[in-house]
C-alpha cells in the first residue's frame, strides 16, 4: 500500500513538472502564484519543481518564477529581465543612493538595476537627474528632483540609444553617473552592443565620478566589446555573492568595490 502511494506521488510530480515544461515552451516563463492555483500544491512544492528543472538546464529561476533557459540574455524579454536577481538589485540600489548629495547633477542609465535605484532615491533629495530611460523618469515624477529626459531611438526596454542620444548627452557635465554593463572582470567592464559601449565611453568623458552597478552574476565574465578599464571607475557596487577571487585581484585598484547585503 505504501509503495503504491509512493508511486502515485511520483507520477503526479512527473506529470506536474511536464506540464510546467510545456508551459515554459509555450510562454517562455512561469510564475509561482498561478502555478499554486492551477496545481493546488504548496509554495515549497512549486519551488522544488523549479529547482529541479533548473538543475536539468531547462529553466533559470528568477524572482517569483522561472524563465526558459537561453544562453543569450539579449533574448530575454524586458518584462522578465527586470525580475532577474531582484534581491541583489535592491541591495545594490539601496547602496547606490547613499552616494547622492543635495545639489548633484547626475546621469542614470536605463538598465534594470538603475531603474531600481531610481525608485529608492529619497523623495526629499534635491538633485538634477538626466536619463535616457522613460522608466527612470516616471519613477522620479513625484520626487523633488529636476528630471531631464534625453532622446534617441527607443529600445524595447524604454531606453533611448543611438547617434541622437550621443549628440544630446555631450552637452552635459555630471557630478556622478550610474550605469550598468553586461560583464565585469579585473580588466574592466564589457558591453554586448556597440551603442552601449559608445554611451559609457562618452559618459566617462563628461562625468566626475563613474559608478558601475553590477550584480555578482556579471562578475568575472567578459563580452565581445570592451567598455572601460576598471581604474576609470570610481565605484563598483555589487552584492555580497561577488567572488572572493575578484575582490582579491582588485584589492589595489582605484575603483572602490562595495558588496551590498540584500535587504530581505
């Protein structure tokens, strides 16, 4: 009797996981809450299913669910990408806003980590913000910040890029610039797209202080376009899971590396 019950449980688990895989194949993403209602099981059961599928290389778990595993992050929809490593992004954002001072003129890039940072800027802080992101501008509309939205060709993440942006941005001078890139190692930061590379090189020329926001999944990695040397940066704000090998190798670098603790 006990063996039969165990077999039935195993069959149910296999069937549920196959149905989750089928949904992943169709929709490229699944979320915990809908799965709870559909299968009428506990949160831990669904999390265990997603962990199992991740170990099989089928999905990558994200905050609140999972996405179909894709070796190219560029193919992950923006709506999904913003949930990747969410606790780490929160920690980085909270650490980043500590660098702000009243009267600063800053640039905030439109990457997902920078958007989270914008949400945490204190509402009573008086800074001038220039951004190429409609999401950053939207999150600051109720603050005391002066916000300037610079233009260009809008990408799917609501971020203006391209030659027009370059022409506009060169007119400014910033006390601090906050940005992200696709990869970071001991040599510096790297980009996956030429327009991103052009933007950060320009920002380096017109900014007093450069602050790179990058969660630990980007550390000790490379991409095909070199952006900036690590010593051109003033701060690299990452999370507590940053590899010890990277911290040891950059101990004497000009760039100050801050490993932030997730707030939850």
